[in-house]
């Protein structure tokens, strides 16, 4: 899949090992790098269902976004970047046809 960043500042924080380590520390930086590699490896989002991290769609004020776990509470949040966003007949996200994602943030949205 193609992986993009929501903005230049986020790309600077996540785009290199050194920047990730400065921003998040060694352990979280390694996990972020692993998740970015996992997102870019398969041809579509569907493959993320079988990978560690519990990739899942978000709801309510985060509808349209997805997340994958980094630590107990920290998540890498992203969204489909295809235009238009692939949808199934029931208007749900068609994970098989999502081939581009945009990274939105690294956050703990639990509280």
C-alpha cells in the first residue's frame, strides 16, 4: 500500500528513525516503524486484519479513521487515502480495495 502523511510536520516526526526516536523514545519509535512497514508491505488494507496490532475502524467523532495498536494505549491512526474511498454495497469500507492510507497521528485517544 502507499502510505502518506496528513501534513509535513507529521512526516518530519515520523519519516525517519532519528526523528521518531527524538519524538517518542526508542521503544515506541521501533513500534511506529514496524507498523509503518506493515502498512506499506501489502497491496491492500485487508492484509492488516491478520497482522498484530488489532487494526480496526473507529467510530463516532473518528468515523472514517482506522487505528492499529502500538502499546497498551497508544495507537497509529490513519485513514483511507483513495479518491474516492472504496465502499461496499452497504456503504461500509471495502478493505480489499483500499490501496492508499494517510497517517493522521500517533495518540492515546482512550481518555
